[in-house]
């Protein structure tokens, strides 16, 4: 793979390989680049608000889901 985050190549490769429905796929990350990658791939995004990155910058990306705790992943 030649392109890295925020390019959508990695997600699109997985979606294609496993014949996934992009509407049901979710890119989970704690960095702005993770969320940008998910949006560029056309999948839902979930921001891990407990990560090391600036929560305000993550919120500015308007993720589909904003999670405060890892347990919330189970509800997606």
C-alpha cells in the first residue's frame, strides 16, 4: 500500500477483500487522521475519546460516534 492515513486505501482494501457493506463498517480511532481516513473511505467513524489526542480536534471531525469508554464499542 502506497498511501497512508488519511488516505482511505487501507479501509477500502479490507472492504473489498471481505465484501463488506460500507454502511455497516466503522473506522475506530483516537486521532484526527483515523477519522479522516474513515470519512474518505465512506464508512462510519467512531472516535475513541480516551486516547492521547486532543478531544477538541477529534470532535471537530464530527465522528459518527463519540465514545468516552471502550465498553461503548459494544453498542455500535
